[in-house]
């Protein structure tokens, strides 16, 4: 059983890597590239670093402190935050992807910076292994970034929208985002109207952003499979 589990984990890693490498093959000289956050994005950052070492000339913007550190370690030239501009290509993972290319993101807690970079990109490629494809969004708890001030009241409002919600914890303490905020993980079960929910969430004072990345934000979805193939679901 242990060997089997280890094997399937390895295959998942290969699937993520295959999707990441395919997306990185679209990066060309002179591009400003947005770097996502999470384990799949980490493969993309490392693959991009390899291409930079081989002579590719690009600059990059990172969606989290962790991705910034990985990019620097991988030799990718980074643009300082105050010189931020629209990226030519943004590459990032997702927690769930539906058939209309709507996403849930933020499992890693970086959804705010990710959404800013995704919004201000000329092209957004989502990379994932096949386990992220779903018929309906919502089985994965929707991450919502909220400010600490009044967070108990904000949480009550979130629950009134029909979910079970809790403040994300890490090592026995509330998880704090790179922006100094909290994450409320909201279990809606199945989200039938993502646009309506996005609007309702953003109308609550104290909500900074939510992890719904909705069509037409996403340009392409590249899915890696356990046998190493990559496909683009239509
Ligand atoms: C980070 O905040 C998230 O949006 C990630 O993109 C998402 O959680 C996917 O992460 P993995 O690639 O690690 O599954």
C-alpha cells in the first residue's frame, strides 16, 4: 500500500511538472512574466530558471514572498514591486478548474497578489494535474482574504451567504497572508453561480478578495497527466 501511494504521488508530481514545463515553453525573449504560487508553479519557476541559465532574457514579477525567493534562487531577474507593469504572460496553478475555465485559487494563501497579477496580464495560463478538473466549483473550500479588524463580524456575514467558514490556522495560530491579512476558508459545497457569489463576497466590508478567478480571466488551461502527457481541455 505504501509503495502504491508513493507511486501515485510521484505520478502526480510528474503530471504537475509536465504541465509547468509546457507553459514555460511559451515564454520568449523580452517578456515580463508573472510567477504564480504553489507546488505546480514552483515547477514552472524552476523550469524558467533553467531557461534563463541557458540564455533566455526575461524579467519576472512574483505573486508571493515564497515565489519571489524561489525565483531569485533560480536566477530569474525580478522587477521591484514599485516598477510593476502588465505582464505578457502569467503562469499559475489552481485548486479547482471547471469546464468554463473558472477557478478556485488560494489554497496556498496567495490569492490577492495572484488575482492582481492574473488581472493585469496579457495572457494567463493555468497549469494543473488532472485531479484539479471538476464539474462544479466548491468542493474545495473557497479561500477569502479578510482584514483582521472586525474579522469575527466579517466571518458572520460570510456564513450568511450559505457556507461553513473558519479562519485558516497554521501551527496553532491564525495564518497570516503576505499582505498581513487572514484567510477565511468557506465551504459552500457546490457553487452554482460563481459570478453572483464573487459579487456578494466583494460587497462585504472587510473582504479584500476571494479565490474565484472567473472567465474570461483564464486564457489557457494546461493539464498534466500521470503518464506524462499534457492536454488542454476545451
Ligand atoms: C496559491 O495561493 C494557490 O492559488 C495555488 O495556485 C493553488 O493552491 C495550487 O497549488 P498547487 O499547485 O500546490 O496545487
